[in-house]
């Protein structure tokens, strides 16, 4: 379904898990992305990021604000599927079906701790490798090669990349052929959440679309510009694509 400047897979949470299971059984590889307001804004100005979204195997909508926008545009999205909610369910699916996992990203030791906790929660889960590359590794071909070699050596069914946006999406897109047969997910801060390194907003704030406010209050210096300046650009974008849609309908 066309939504603003991207094509999304308009699925419920259960439908998304079924589709993921199908992709894993096919060993088709590819990667899954979960757009939020920040992603939509970056896609508008970054052609490389836009291409990464166009080539994704699955595009699942993250963020309550996008749900509200979809309803206002009379193109309702079925269900919010954030990476942080999808990640634990993905681990449960992997434990049930025997899929192996590899965690890439976060600070030193975070991925390993997330692995330990998730294996305790999901008996039978096999996390066969974790790697925390140093900051800026993607700019050094030798360091990138080391990361890719480690993943290829482990040969997991599922790769979870917690490198931050747009780094993780660009990495998965650029090296998708090297990751052939592996289904990858750009999961942002999910490794930190599962490791207990960062706390998520209370469930009621998530449901009300206020998770951004919780994060802003916890990290005001880092997130002030993103949430209160950059993300405000979503309003002219919504108007732009609403106007374009109206003009197309009037011309037919």
C-alpha cells in the first residue's frame, strides 16, 4: 500500500509474523524495515535511504503517529508493528521453529547480554553469534569485511542489526548479496531494551503514542532536535502527499 513516500506491507502483527516465517522457510534472504516518522522524513531527502526501503523484503509500520496520519488520509494501517515489539516475538518464533539468530550492534557486551536474557525467556532459542563493531566501522572496508566474514561464518537464519537509522538499513541494503539466504532486521535500540540497558516507556505511553516523550525526557540533549525540530517536518510532508493524491484523483 502506498503511504506518503513509501510502499508498506499493510499487515496485522500476526500476519507479519506469518510472512516472516514464510520468508525464513524460503531462505530467500532480504531484510525487514520498520518506518517511523523520522524514517519518513529522512527518506524524503536521502535517495540512498529511499532505495534501501524500496528494495526491502518487508516494510512494517512503526509509530503511533503514522497510524493517526494513515487514518486522517483515509488509508488506515491495520496495526502498529514496532521493531521493539517485533523483536521478542521474532525470538519466540525462532525458538519454536528452530531458526538460528545472530545479533549485530549496540555497545560492547550489550548484544551478548540480550542474547543471554532472551535464551532464558525462550527455551530452545539459539543465538549463534553476537558482534559489537566499533563506531564508524562502516567507513572502513577492512572492518566491514571482518563483520561480514563473522556473519557468514556463523551462517544464521536471522540477523538482527541494532546499528541505528539510517546506518543499519543502508548496511543491510549495500551488503544484501553477501547476506544471501539470511533474513535481516533493522532493530534500532531493541538490543539495548532486551539487555536491560535502556528502559522502554510504560505500556500506556506506548499505546497513547507518547513513547517519544518518555525517551525525550530521559535523553533531552540527544533527542531534543530530532523530536521537536526535525520530526516537525512530517506535517508539510503529509500535506504535500495529500495534495498530490487529490490532484491525481481530480485528473482521472
